C-alpha cells in the first residue's frame, strides 16, 4: 500500500526514522561537529540533464532556473504513483532518487528501472536525461555547519550511478539506462520492460511492440571506479513534442514578464 511518506526528501526521512549514527565528535583540529545518519540497503537512480551545461551558456539565467525546476517536477511524477519508498535529492544538473526496501516493495532495482522506463516513455519535453542505476549500502545523513545543515546520501552506489549516467555510448537512442552487468544478471528485458497493453474499441486488448532493447555487455573505464562491465537498456522511440523543455522555459519567462510577475533587478 502506498503511504503518505512513500516519496519524501532525505531531511524528512531522517527526522522520522531512528538513526544508525547520532553522535557529536570532538576533533583536535576542526573542533566539535555532529554526525547523524541512517545506513540503508538501497538502489540509487541518477538522472542527469544531458544539455545542462550547453543550455546554461545559451539561455538566460532565469530561463535556466525555470527549466531545471520543470525537470525536477517531471522526475517526481515518475515515482508518485509507485508503491515504493523513494528519497528525493535535487542537484543543479541532476536528480537522485533513492529506492528503499520499505513500503511494499522488496526489489528496489526493479522499482528504479520502472521509474527510469516511465521517464523514457513520458519525455514529452525532451529532457533526455542520462540515467545510471546502482545498488548497495548507502548512508543518508545530515551535512553542514552549525549555521546551516542539509542532507544527502553517501556511498559507492551514488558514485557508480552517477558514473554510469555519464558513460559514453554510441547509438541513435532516445533514452538510455546504464546498469552494472552483474546486477542485471540473467534478467529478461521482457520481464522488466513488458510491452504496454491497452484496450482498443475495435480490436480489443492490443499489445504494443517492444520499444526497449538490451545491449550487450561492455567494459567501461571510469576515472575513480576503475573498469566496470555494464549493460545499457535503450529506447529508440523519439518524441516529437510541440515544445522542448528549453523552449517552454523561454515561453514561461516571457509570460511572467507580460503578466507583471517579473521585476527587473534594481542594480
């Protein structure tokens, strides 16, 4: 059953759950600082905006602000209807979704793949994120100084998911998901990415052709993680939207100015 707390920020999760570590350390050089966190088995989905840096150079700064927030809202829709526990962490150029073995699901890797598939099949604004997925032990915890604390997730799966997202691959694909080959194992693409079925008034139940393909194993050399064997799941169905995310951000800023919601800086 989906609960009120199935999709939440890392801060909210830490506040509402018992901590694995809750101590104040006294360091001879840095002084006193708190360490508060929860160790978890989880799957990390890292979805990076492909054109973030290029668009940052070509778009106005406020247009980029609108674009990124639109992207973050869209990624939230990928999990809001799922019966699983997900922690959400927003970055400047990416979003990190942490799938936990709580709230109805014991297969966090499959949950993350389902969310990634949703993004690939509902990318109506052509965000085209690069997605990496990795599982293992992570620690969610508070970081910062006494003046300001925030929360994040630490551990090898975070680094690997981000590295997988950035792994280069050739192909005319619309969306690509990269995972550890060992974690994929002997899974079948038909089981994790079953064709969509729908009711047609004339033909009855119709099954769409498979739009995802599983690539062969390949070895990739990562700067920090070394050589890893990965597999790619790719969709080759390209959206033809009326608006791309960047164009829509420009439209929104123009509309804000027209309606008086934009106030030019005084200096």
